[in-house]
C-alpha cells in the first residue's frame, strides 16, 4: 500500500533514475499522476487534489525524480500523456506552463478506470479470506486515478509502437 501525505496517495514502485513518461488522469476533485518508464513499468503513482494540482505536481516530480530544477526535469521526462476527460483543458494549461518544452500528448481515456481496477488487482491481489471473493465484487481500498494515469501512458506507448512497426 502507498502512503497518504497531505491528502495525496503515493506509491513508489522502482528506481526513478532513467527518463520516463508522466501520465495524468484529470478529474474534478482528484487527479491521478504516474511516472512510467519506456517499457511500461510503473515508477511512481500518486493521487493529488485537483485544487492544488500545479503545486502538488511540481512537488511530486521534484521528489520522485530528484530533479533540482527545470533543466534536470527536462532530462528525466520524455513526454506528458494526459487523458482527454473531465477537466483536461485546465490540467493541460497547468502542465504546459509548468513543463514548458516537454512534449504533451492527449489520449482517449475511455474505459481507463476499468483497466486501472484490473491493474490494481494485478499489482495487489487480495489476501486472506478476500481471495475467495470474486474481484468484480470487491472495491479497491484506494482511489484508482493514479493507475488510470498508468493506463494512459501504456496506451500512448502502444500507439507509438504501432506507428513505428
């Protein structure tokens, strides 16, 4: 499980020394963010409050990528992938201002929540007596917005792979 810090859920999965993609699942109250490497592996997942999104995103990137300034951040981020759903225009403007010069791609986020739910159970399978309850009847114990951001980056990477092949 991740930790909840100042209203933000945070999971760090692996080393963040290589460059990666930032996924954003924009929402009205919560915004999921994820750092994913080029192979689709999760580096970090976090759920931020939308009302403080720009500042919270800057802190998430600084803490996770250990980037002291904008130049270091540009070396570590390949691109930003943002879902085209609720509140995406506002988030897109914030990202363009905060991460000037980093490519920004919009992606269809249709069914990303369902895929995020499946990803969550894949990463954190139920234990104990909960193993006996079908996953379709269980509700994950945390918001899935960050995992939806992972799904969006993976969709983007899949599209890019198809373009190249």
